[in-house]
């Protein structure tokens, strides 16, 4: 169960077949679900008529959950993205606490739980994903005590000091405690949760097993990853290699290409990166023509005023840097506010000498792992925020504090002179890490841990 179904509405040119949504989660879970005759429960998205969703796609069942326009506002844009998202990301923006949103969030979670209760076979395993559905484990357990329930949170889980702001803090914790296994991206998030559970409910136990109502709830870290082999295979295709070369030549054959790829989201720290680049251009350390920044800022949550504000802020910053430091035919920053195809994305990873990943807070950050997976034997440098979950795994990345512009500029400057042999060695080491622990390993280890839980 996830907020969204794993398919996109077909374009006319697709001949009516429903293409799977891109991304590692869908590609990792599709074979697992197919093998078990599983069903994916989710919302098809605002602009899609649920009546036309097929029953199966790629061998897995689909069951769509409808949302009215008002539920879409209250549950999705409101409570999920206006309350939980900022609160769980260090309150980088002030979370809004609105009782009507909360009621809609609860109602939609009830609907998801009822549908799961309806479709799950006796003794089935139900895996619930992410912050939009935190009440589902508790609700489902009361409807169907026979099923085994897993929950995985893709985003950070905040410390007590922040979480306690939430007026419905106890209800959220109780909702999650309905699961047999609660998975987080990093151990710190799991520990935050376990402590809050002991404080806000009758739960006892340790940071890895919480006891409540004579049940045991396992809690742990399961860092998500990417389809490393699939990405490496794509990056080795001649047409992708040729496209990467073409991209470099289209950029004017610079010495160094810096790349950022993010959803346009205020948590991703894109603005800090632009400020750091501006500083290096102003100091003459970067020079348009020799050095190029490419920033893909994929449109996201565009109806939300906070996201519109962030876009304007970014566009102003990019305009300032380009206005001052570009020359005709050589922009300092190539800024694209659009999504790119999967092939184009891999070609961009291949074309980039330095990947800039500077979120202010991020559950994991898959872009950093995708870059590493695509650079099999190709060298390259990864500048990575210490506030991304990926930072604890990717030993060999250049870690920066994204709040400290000088730290980012220093890391970028160091990339200009790094020893090539050392760079190759370092990237090979990083590559081994993402190959060993790919998204298939993540799904298998989570499901194995869920199967070992004792309450069913
Ligand atoms: C949440 C958590 C956690 C992006 N632009 C394009 C494109 N993408 C793909 C990337 C990557 C994915 O979207 C983004 O994943 P991230 O992990 O970087 O960030 P969130 O979207 O915030 O994801 C995060 C994740 O869930 C998984 O648990 O890591 O912490 O916030 O796969 O490649 N793909 C294509 N074109 C684009 O323009 N094809």
C-alpha cells in the first residue's frame, strides 16, 4: 500500500497500455508482488479517472483508492505535505496544524485500511509505505488481526523536540504501533520513534523491540537503495554513452560539469548550491565556458504556494548568477525546470564530473546512489550533504554541511584539483557499496525481517 499506484495514465502513443511509474521502488516491488500474487493499493493521482484503471499491470493486481477534491486538499496537499513533510524535515518551513486537514487525513487512512482489509487473503502480509498512511497499521490491525503488517517510512522521523509540536502526536504513534515491523531509513530515526513510543503510549521495551498490548513491535533501519545493476547496464549502452558525449559538447566542451538533480523542493537545498556557485564564479575560481553547473529542478507539488515561492526564489538566484557571470553562448548555470527521461538522466550522470547533492534533510536520497551506480569505472566525485540518510553509507563521498555555504564552496573548489587516480579508486569503492546493497537487497531484507516477527 502506498499513496500512489505504480502506474501512469497512458499517453495516446502508448496504445492504451499503462506504463509503470519510473523508479526503484516500483521495479523492486513488482517482482516480489508478482511472485506472491500481490495487489498494490493506492491513489491513481488527481487527474485520473479511477474507473479506467486496469485490474492488473505487469502481473500485479491494482486496487485504486478514490479521493474527492476536498480530500485531496486536506489529506494530501494539507496534512501530508503542509504538516508532516515540513515537520519531519526539521521544520525547515513552519508546519501548519489544521484540525480539518487532520480529520481528512484520518478518513482517508480509514478508507485505505478498509480496502486492505477487503483485499488481503487470510494471514496475508501487508506492507504499508510512507508518511501519508501512518494510521493504516493500527486501523488495519483492528479490522484484520490475522494479517502481518509492515510499515516503512521513506522520509526522516524527527526527534522528540520537533515531533511533540504535533497536536495529534499520540494518534500517529499509536497508528504506527499497529505494525509488526516499523522500518526507517537510518538507525537515528528508529531510535527517535522508539523513544517517543515509550513516552507517549503505554509501550515499553528497547529501541529495537517495543512491547505494547502484549504484542511485540520490531523497529529498525532498512536503508533503501537503487537498482544498481540495471543503472550500470543502461550506462554501458552505446547510445547512452554517445548521448553523454553529445551533452558535454552541447555544453561547450567544459573542463568540469557540476550536476544537480532534484525535485524542486525546499528540503533539497538547491538554493544553497546556486549561492555557492555564484560565490565561486565571483571569485574567479569558476569561469563560464570552462566550468558549467547543470541543475535539473523537476516540477513538484506545483499548486502549493510554498513550492511556487521556492521556484521564484531559485529562478531569481539563477538569473542573478547568469546575469553577472555568463558570456554569450556560455551560461554559468544551465537550469531546467522540467523532468527528463530515464535515459537522459543516466546520460547526464555519465556526463557529470561532480554530482552536487546538498539537501538540508533527506530520508535517504536516491540521486546520490544512482550517480554512483552509473559511474561504474568512470570516476567522478560526489558532494553529499551530511543530512542525507545516504551519508552514513556512502563512505568516500565529500560530506558537507549544506547550511554552511563556505563548506560547499570549499568542497567544489577541491573537486577542481583532485588527483584522478584517487578519484577513480574512490568511486570504485562507492560503486561496490551500492552494488552490494541495492534495492532488491533492501526489499528482501525488509520482508525477511517482517516474516520473522512473532505477533501473528
Ligand atoms: C523520497 C525521500 C528517499 C528525479 N528527477 C527525475 C527523476 N527523478 C528520480 C530520481 C530518483 C527519484 O526521482 C528521487 O528520489 P530521491 O530519493 O532523490 O528524493 P525524493 O523524491 O524526495 O524521495 C527520499 C526516497 O523517497 C526513497 O525512499 O530517498 O529521502 O524524500 O530516483 O532519479 N527521474 C527521471 N526524470 C527526472 O527528471 N526519470
